[in-house]
C-alpha cells in the first residue's frame, strides 16, 4: 500500500493552510472546479464536508452549505465518486493534495462501516475527521481505518485537560485538530482581545503536551488570522470564510474563480 499523502506531508517542514469546502456548493457541478482552484492556489490539504441534516459542530454558514449540498443531491456515494474523478483528473486537473472527509457518524453507519472505509480508501481519500466520534470509543474504528490506509484526526478543544490532550495526540494518526474556541464553526470570538490571550495560552498548552503536529480551525477568516495561527500551531483551517466567498456564485466556473481569488489572498 502506498504511503498516505497526509503522512508524507507531515514530514515536511512547512506551515499548512487547509481548506474546508462543502461539495456542490453553491451550485451543482462546482466541486471539481473548486478543488482544482484550491489546489492551484496553494491549499495544502482539502477537507470535504459530508453533508448531514444535524451537524452538531457547525455554525449557520456550514449548515446552510450542507442543506444546499443535500438539495444538490450530494450523498456519501456521490461524494466518493467525485473524489475518484478528482484523483483521476476527470473533469479537472488531477488532484494530488491530501483529501480529508469531515462528517458525522450517522451517514457512515448508514452507508456501512467497512464498506465506507473500503470505498473511501479506493476513491483516494486520505483521512477522516469525525467530530461526534469520542476518542475513548474509537479504538475499533481507528484500527479498521488504519488497515485501509486512512488517517484519523481527533479534536482538541480549549477546555481539554493535559492528560486528554496527550491521549488525543497519541490516537490521532498524523495530526490533531484544535478548535480555536468552544463554539460552532464560523464564530467571531477570535476578534476579541481577551480571546487572543486565551488562545495563546491554550495553544502553548497543546504544544507542551503533544508530539505530533496540530492545526487550528474555527473563526479563521483572513491572512492576519492565518499568520497568527501559524505562529502558534502547525497549520490553519479556513472553511466558513471560504464558503461565504463563494455564496453568490451562479455557475461552477464562477465558484472556482471566487475560490481561487479568496485563497490567493490567504497565501
């Protein structure tokens, strides 16, 4: 089995800029053009949302994007087919950056556990981020995912105690994902001065108790925030702001152009 793309990337000495995108948003047919635009514009990893009707960790922008994706007939099966096409260069230039699927347990269970892992691996998915999968209950899933060559990413929050940070760091296959605040995606709390001091102390604590790399997401909207997170962590994740930049696109080509323009401002 070839080395996981994420494992290879994590050996590089660079700060990461990770894009979160909801498939087929804002119009059907946008996924492959947007993936191409993000890769060309410098995204190091692309997180693809698995749309779900009850996303517990997502704010209104991503909830709306998920509802749009569902209206545009995105399913787990169709999403995996889009990843296959992206890897093969069907409908876009060949996508070679790591792809992580972010979503919730219910759709995967409905699809079928090992069937999902098999099909995700064969499609070209590199990793999985499942917010409602408790690390304490994930040993079987983690073992199975590793057997399919899939990296599993676990979440750390600002209230995670040191012993649990160490546990999550040990469980995450290649890197961990730190929530910048205890809130849903798209929060604006990072703009408050008190939050600045809190997040610096929090990420210093994470650094002290981890050995693997970790990235930060939630509320990162512009180049200034990216640079701030790069000083404190190994990477930054931008999702809500990207989706907001695409919101008014009327065609897949316009969505791709807006994605490229927004991402170049970050890089």
